[in-house]
């Protein structure tokens, strides 16, 4: 079998998604997700201009060889653009292999290790009553675990809650939303919020919180200690992920479990954290980590330290990347939890998928390969829509981590 085409489709059925479609001379097609929120077209160019021409004529069955050829062959390694592009190729080739074998991807990865995949959903509110309502809504959908994000008194918009007007630049191009931030106010406010959620919903509900890289190691250590009475499922991205040694200080001070990794794109980013046992959950998505092939390796290494998976699954991973993650979740031994925040109805129609979400649990379904088909016409009816992720500023205007 030979690859005869590799095309990139950009569509925005609610938000932008980048999809690679590889076609073989036997008429099989494979899809891969290459979405990098806010920098989508950089990956489109990487794929169209530099990767697609190299794929023509190659044997799609040679996944490992193609991965190494693109990774080592580029010489310039790692980085979100490169790894999202390689991820899309890797996913599309696994999709083709599954279709050729007539088996869903999870069967090629060793078969099911569990019946279904537990997820967590996002609850958020500007204040505590609004947050409690949001938790109730997520529980009604069956979510077995809930991430809680809340507004902070005195701040207009923070991660996960609210949003200021983005506006446009002189050329009409959109500008990022601007959010505001005050770490001291946040640290004073959050423990009381979690206490209120616990008081309302009881001790058993697994609760998560995302600090979105905003704290110093000492602030994160303080927060971890303050949250200990509420037995969090995890505290996510407490410090900027670039400095992995920071987690050492946090770890020395708190038993609140730690999750990190959505901005990592290679096994090397985790090496220090895993071998020093500084985290409890690894958060990478198939889409940003170079594909199924390397993410499987990450989970196997993490498993040696009793560290579990927690695949990144926000609405800016396309259903193709989501499907790839769900197959891994079902197959690996050290599954922890899967993030799932759902999609717009149009997104579900553009990416028709075999995976299901029932009572807060996902299952990849039994369709061969990834089990996702792209509706090209509908995709074309929702063209690329330039947009950025928000930026964050302190009260005096200084840019802060978003
Ligand atoms: C999460 C993440 C996302 C990211 C988003 C950036 O835990 O789901 O933090 O919400 O902010 O994916 O594009
Ligand atoms: Mg996060």
C-alpha cells in the first residue's frame, strides 16, 4: 500500500480545527488532528509545505519509521508546531492501519483494559452560587468528577470564567481577550470556594482545579496545603511548566495530588518529573505530543512510578484527537481520568464519530481505526475564523501567565 495524497482541512464549526487526511492507493483514508489553538496556520504550513510532499509514495503501515523520519529527519526537534504536525501524521497512519485490519485502534494497542473511560467535566461560575449550579448541571449529565473554576472578587475575568471584549486591531484582525489577575486575592478566595462545593456535594465527589501555570512554587505549595482538608483529586498546572524543578518544592509541602503536562510535547519534558516522582497525573493530548506512538511510551514510563494518565481533552482538541485519546484510555493499564468538555452540535456533525459519551463515560466504539469521518461539505461551510487565546495582566498592567 502507498500514500497517494495528504491534504489539510481547516474548519471552524464553533472553533478552529486543523485536520490531516491521508489517502492510500487502496482507497483507505486516515484522519489526524493538528489543532494548535491560536497558532493553527503555522501547523497547516508545516504540514502542507514540508510534511505532505514527503509522505507521497510511502507505505502507510510503517508508522514507527515515518515518525522517526519526520522527527529525526527535521533535525529541529520538539516544539508545539512540529509535534502537532507529526501527531497528525501518526494518528492518520494508525487510523489507516486499523481500517486495513478491520479493527478499532484500541484493539491494535492491546485491547480493552476496562469497560469504559471515566471523565471529568468543567464547572465554573462567577461566584459560589453560580458555580454550585454549574456543578449540578454537570452531575445531571452523569460526570463522575468535576473541575471547579471560579471568579475572584475584584477581578473581571479569570481563566475559565467570564471574558472581556477582545476587539480588533487597525487591520481588522482580532485581538486576544484580556483577563486580569491578582494571585493574593485568588489564594485567599479559592479554599473557601472548594469548602462550599464540598459542603454542598459531600466528601465523595472527586474535585479538580486548574491553576493554569499562574503561581510561584511557594504560592503553589501554600495552595496545595490549604486545599488538603478538601481532598482534591488534583491541582493542575500550579506553576509554569517550563521549570520542572519547581514541582520539587511544591511536592515537599503538600499531599494534594499534582497534574501537569498539557503544554509539554515530548517525553523529555516529563523525564525529571517522572523519575523524581513529583507528579501524579500526566496531562498530554495525543494532538500535542506527537501522536499515539509517543504518548503510549509516556504512559508506559509513567506507569513504572504509579503515575496515571489524564489526557488533555478541552474543546480545542478536535474529535479526531479526542477519539485517539479515548482508544488509548481504554487500552492502557495506568488510566487515571479523561478530560471531556464536549463540542458544539455542528462540530459533532462535521466530525461524525463512533465514540460515545454516556453517563459521564466515554467509549471509542467498534468502528475500524479511530472511528471518525470528516463531512467535507459541512467543514467547508465553516471556514477558518482567526482567533487567539486570551492574555492575562496584573492590576498594574504587567503581563502574567495565562
Ligand atoms: C484544560 C486546559 C485548556 C487550555 C486550552 C488552551 O485543562 O483543559 O487548561 O482549557 O487552556 O486547551 O488552548
Ligand atoms: Mg489545564
